C-alpha cells in the first residue's frame, strides 16, 4: 500500500499525543477552529465540525471552550479576522515540512514559525518550494478492534476511498480525495467504526528516510510548533526509523 510511512507516522504521533494528555484541549481547539473556518459554525451543517465537537466532548473539553474555539474559527468573535497561512521549509536531513496556521496576526505567527524551525536546524523557504511534493487528501485512522477487514474495505472503497492500509497493528488507515471526506465520515459512522483520527492532510509523494538523531530533531521542531495555538498541523515527508 502506498503511504505506509505516513501511517506509521500517524501511529507514532498518536502515541505521543496519548502521552501528553495535558495538551488535549489545545489540540481539539485547533481542530474546532479549522473545521469552523472551513465549513461554518453549525455542527448540523458541518460534519467535520460535528466530529471535532463530539471528540472534544469525549475528552471532557469544557462547553464554553468548545464554543469559543468554534466562534474564533468562524470569525464570529468581535475584532478577530482569521486567515489560513501556509509556511514551507526544510528540517534537518532535507525533510520537507509544511506548516498550516490559522491566525489573526501574521506578524505574530511568522516569527514563531521561523524560531521553531531554526532552533533545531531547520529553515523556512519560499512558497512553492516544497508544496509540489505533497497532495491534499482525506485521511482516516480507524481502530482495528472488532472490525472485519473485508467489510471495512468494501465500505471504504464504495464511499470514495482510494487506498486502505491494513498492515499496522492497531489501526486501519484510509485515504481518499478531499471531496470524499464527508461521505467517508458518514459511512464509517453508520458502520459503527471507531474513528481515531479524521482530517484533511498533506500527504507526500515520496519519503525521506532519516536516522534517529534527525528524527529527534524533527520531533522537537514539531513539538515547538504544536505548542502554539496558531499552528493547526505540521506535515512532513520523513520516514522515521523503526
């Protein structure tokens, strides 16, 4: 299956997130803002937002924090106009990095991104420098528990999926075009599958194998970036060592 390295990275990232539960509200706030920015503030009309709300509630995120994040993302808070800004660059080892942000102040966000990259040996590049190496995809990680593999393949492929990964120990990975996100989300929900991760991500066409020290530097960059509320997601083409 294409994208094996991507799914290994998802698994690695999930394990890190589980170990850092103190940051879970910040993580969901970012998902809520991004979903509201993209599809509006009404969960009944915005399936991606409904998914984020349901999972934020399951992680005991306070109701007022959920509502504030949604309003911020939708631009409904007075005096705040949010825009999506993408930064591109290189991490150590020649790893291509794309950094999605949602910000009301580029002059605040840009120095944060540059500092996080340069602190661990990375650098910011001009727009278009690395983006041609990636394609935007709808990406899902589903729990394997109690799921029949053949049934999952049928459900996924009938609802727009292009690829299904079945060789990870804990998850099934599903990938499709961006326009299939809503259809696949509804299909997985109807089938009763436990969706661990659902997002629109930038998937690299090819991966760069990195050693352990380089992997550690990249993870340090990602940690620094994800500590800031303006950062929505960090995408890269590194293949971590086993």
